[in-house]
C-alpha cells in the first residue's frame, strides 16, 4: 500500500493543480457566456471551433516525444532530454511559421474569414506549448510535482487576469474615462480576439519560468538515437491524433453535418457555441483522468519490473474506477444545480442532456488509459495506435450518421459508444500480451449500477433528496467493497 499511497499522493498534487486550475479557468466560462462579455453565441462558436483545431495541432507539435522521453531517458541522463527538446524546437518553428504565413488562406478555408489574426496568435501559443513540453516532462520524471503544479497555476491565473483586464476592465474604464491611456492600446472591435491574446500573454510566461532549464539546454542531434525515439513515438502520435479525434471531432464538424434550421431557434454556429459550452462541463471528469495520467505514466515504468506489479496494477484500476465512477454519478445527478453557475445565459443550458453521456465517455477513456500499460510495457505501442485509430474511425462514422438525424445528442452518443468500444478492445487484447488480475466482477457491477442510476435519473428527474440518498448509498458501497484495505493490519 505504500507504493499506492505514493501514487495517490502525486495524483493529488497533480490533481489539485489541474482541478484548481480548471476551476479557476472555469471562471472564464461564465464570463464568455454572460452578456457582460458582449460575445454572441456565434462568437463563442468560433472560439470553440478554433480551440478544437488547436487540440489536434497540440498533438502534432509534440508528436509523441513526451512519452518516448519517459521510455528511454534515465534519471540523471540528459542526452534524451536535449535530443527530444531540440527535435521539438525545430519542428515547432517550421509548423508555427507555416500557420503564420498561410493564416489568411486557413481562415477562409474553415469558413471564418477575418480570423487570420487569431490563427497567427494560436500559432505562437502552440509553439510555446510544444517547446515547454519536454521541460514539463522532466519535472514529472524528477518527481517535482509541486514545481510542475506551480508553473501550470501561474499560467492559468495570468490567463484569467488578462481576460478580465481586456474583456471587463478596459471597456469599463474607457466608457467612464474616454481619455484614459488604455484607450490608445485597446481595440474595441477585436472582441473574441482578446481570448486568444490573453492565452498568448499567459503562455509567454513559461519562457521566463523555465530560464533555469534554458541555461542548461543545448541543441543536440544523434541520428540513430533520434530514430529510436521517433520509432517509439510514431504510434503515440497516431494514438494522440486518434484520441483527440474522439474528443474534438464533434466540435470540429458539428456545424457542417447539422442540417440548416435543425434547431428552429438557433443557427448551426450558435448550436456549436452552446454544445461547446456544455461540453466544458464534462471537463471535471477529464481533470481526474489527467491528474491520474500525470502520476501514472512515470509510476508505471518505475514499478513494471517489480514481482507483484500485476497485482499492484489491478489494485490501481479498482480504485481508479471507484473514484471516477462515483464522480460520474455525482456530476450527472447534480448537473441542474451547478450548470447555471458556469453557463450564465439560459440559451447555453439547452444542451445539458449531453453532459452525462460525455462524462460517461470520459470514464471509459480513463479506463482505457489505465489498460494501456500492456502495450507500453511490452514496447508495442502500435497496438495502442490500432485501437485508438479504430475508435477514431468509429467516432467519425457515428458522428457522420447521427448528427444529421439527432443533432448534438447524436454526437454525445458517438463519444460514449466509441470510448466504450476502445476500452473493451484494449481489455481483451491486453489479456493476451500482459495479463493483469483485474477485479472484473467488482468493477463491472459498480459501473453497471451507476450507468443504470444515471439513465434512470435522466428519464425521471429524481428529487434532490433522492439524489442525495443515492449518492450516500454508493459512497457506503464503495467503502464496503474496499474495507479490507482500510482494516488495521495484525
């Protein structure tokens, strides 16, 4: 249990930074969706669409080298750090330069002419994110979770501050004092452009925070070693692209696949903004998974050679499912009470029925990440690529078929079904290559009970008392299932 406690401790540190950071960042959602921002539903639709593309590009910019660095780098050995960093630096300069030069053409291609300035700023944001990816990975490898968390939180606090400054404070001051010096630098016509500028200014601080690391960095290239990294990283890149396809495809194609006037009261771009805002509510499940992944990846490679590692991995899976499953239940049952806090206009609550499905899909994705140990430890990441690509193909097919017939809820079902299929595929394939004695019956019963409860609540809208009672019962059930781990040892 001491090893599990260490993993749990690091997960808590990463989790607190992620959760606190996202909660702070979530202060921006009420801002963007309120009348104070001056953003229309269509404006938020543009923000949603562009950041969906950014999610794809983030994967391309790092192209799996972060995981490859973990696989081959050893404590105290800086060779692979310099190599991975140098590779990403060179490719980032090329990719961001391409986006900058062709920004006008890209803005016209995606049907948002005039957004070329936003694309140029996003090119810089993507480049900075990529350049600091390996330094952040080194902090994780060195066990510097607090420094990792601090840097992330500084970035988030600054992003929020810049948003509040540009979207609220500047217009307020200039309206009352037209000759204020801010009037000379503030462009009232830029609108949602300040969302991207705030992100850029906040990301730029990473370049200063990592100055101690920059001093020790050197440009290094070794052909055979680089090929070794790329050979391992290539399937990870495919996995990442397929994974982000599963997560972001709906927001990238919804406005194109949705028939015009499908929703009488909203245009397709407005529905994209509404669905994108509601999709944000599923981030609470993503937070738990992200925190777990930050701690689990280095833990996985460190514990792989231990004699009892399969039993340890099984125990990790059980606790992961209990925690995230209970989170899915709580977030789904009480969504009518917390959603209006974040989504400030009633129009944005229109797509709330999609959130439980998105949360459930997130749970299955988290289990899939947990199961991924079998192909990572056997140095066969291509199998993970095959599974994730299959999931992406399924996601695309389901979105293509379901969106015209069912609208945004069809897209939510596509996410739910695709992640569920990936989870099952990985489990049955992993049994052959790296058997782990998972507590299958316990996990299956728990997930099934929660799924039934959530769908029953969606159909009958249980009272608050019933929801509290059900939550308490599940909490007690979790304790009974794992009470042996908490019993004093003799």
